């Protein structure tokens, strides 16, 4: 009996050593094994090292996702313990100049100079998510420098072009947006004229829930909130495509007066949109 038990212990130890050696060899080849609690965000943050900005981490998430799309599938949030993923050899800085686009050349509306933001605007999201924010969603937070030309600053963020419900978001901003009575919440959007969404939505997280939403267009995103309430408030028809448009809603209509917002989501139903500066305007 002792021999059998000893043999079993030896076998278990040997198996553990083999697994450890495989994981070490896998890591040495620029690959990694997903561990419990891992996400592409945490993996990217560790890969870059201390001091990385949210935009820098989001860029690395996109690199790792594209490198492993055949393993992960179309949802970058669905990775599982034990999965073996390729890892870029070294972190890479986002390009400062826009890459050559494979899409149609920009139209006159895309290349024209946009008007400046309203003078009483408080910009909360501009060029990158707020400090401390963690991005997620069923699509990546994709930073673009052109096609269309950003409304404000040098960067905007863009959704995928796909059918059905899709969104990207962030939560946990360490510098929340303080919303006062009478304030108006806004975001600038550019609807792709080649693939116009059926619905455009904005959602805000006050630290306890996402039940603060406004939408434009068809009421297609019906699995969240209740129509006609602050959790899903209809604001009107879709904005025109092919130009930057300001979406605006009174904080009172989405239940956010005298609240602090630490997250924001940018859902669509179908199509593609590009988003730029978002925040509040004082009442």
C-alpha cells in the first residue's frame, strides 16, 4: 500500500512539474496561459508595466486580441483559465500619425474643420478615457486618428461595424464627473454613412448601476432598462450621418442630478459610429 501511495505522489509531482515546465516554455516563446481572474485588460497592464495610461492599455488589449482572435472569438471579454494565448514580443506605442485607411477617402464633411465645443462644456472623455478607468464591452475601445477627423483633440474612439447590439464602455474612473442640478450631459457622435446604426444610445454609471440611459432612433436595445423612464429615455430620431453631431440630454431625464458618474457606455444597434468628447454643460 505504501508503495502504491508513494508511486501516486511521485506521479502527481511529476505531472505538476510537466505542467509547470510547459507553462514556462510557453511563456518563453512569447505566449501565456490564462489564469483565473485574468482579463485582456489585466494581461495587457502587466505586459506593459507600471504607469501605463488607460489609452495605452486599451491599445495593447487590441494588439493581443487581434493576435489571438482565432482563439478568443469575437468577444474580447470571453477568455478562460487554461487558454494559451500568443503575446506580442514587446509592448508597442500607439502610432502618433494615422495609419493609411483601407476605407473610402474622407468626404468634405469629414475633413472640414469642426466648430469649437460650447464654452460652458466640461470635457470628461476626450482623446482617452478618464484617469483610472477600465474599458470593457463586447467590442474593443478602438482609438482612431482619422476617417473621420476627430471633432476635438487628436483622437476619437470608434465602434465596430456589426449587426445587432454592440458597445464599448468604461467604469471605475478615479476622477468622476460631478453632475449638478440643471446640468446637461453630452457626447459628440459621427454616424458612418456607409453603415448607419438603427439606434444610438448613451449610458452612464453612477457607481451603483447603469440604469441611466438615453437613446436616439429605433427602440431596438430592449434588454436593458424600461422604456420611458430614466433607465431608457427616448430623445428623438437618429442624428444625420456623415457629420459630427452633439447628443445632449438633461441630467434630470436620466436620474443623474446631484450624482457622481464614474462610467460611460456607447451602445449601438447595428452599424458603426465614431465618438469624441463627452462630458457635461453647466445648467
